[in-house]
């Protein structure tokens, strides 16, 4: 499904820094920015225990853009989920 998104005009996305940034990198998306977790904006009923292995249940939000050439280079270098800019 994520590989279909760019074909339909989806060229940006954001996700929690769990397993998703790496999966999205394989679909041609590259991390461009990151926002640190803020408990004040946690989704309703957020389960900190379930996501405990990701920054203690407080994963950053990663912003990604479709750039298959850059994503491929990042994956080859082992940086599939590393953003180039931080906020």
C-alpha cells in the first residue's frame, strides 16, 4: 500500500519512530525532520508500556518525503530512518 501512495500523489508522511521509518525508506521515503516526543500531545489512550522499546514508549515523530534515490542511498549506508534535519 505504501508503494502505491506516491503514484497517487502522496509524497510526504509522518510517523512515530518505531519500525515504520525503516519500512517507509524501503518504499522510497527519506526522513527529513524529527520532532521529540511530548507527553502533552500523546494520542488518547497511548500505551507507554506496549511501545517501551522505542525510547521508553515515547518515540519521536519522524517526517518523511518521497525521494527514492536518496532513500536507496540511506539504506545502503544503514541510515534508513535517520533524518537529515532535526527540530
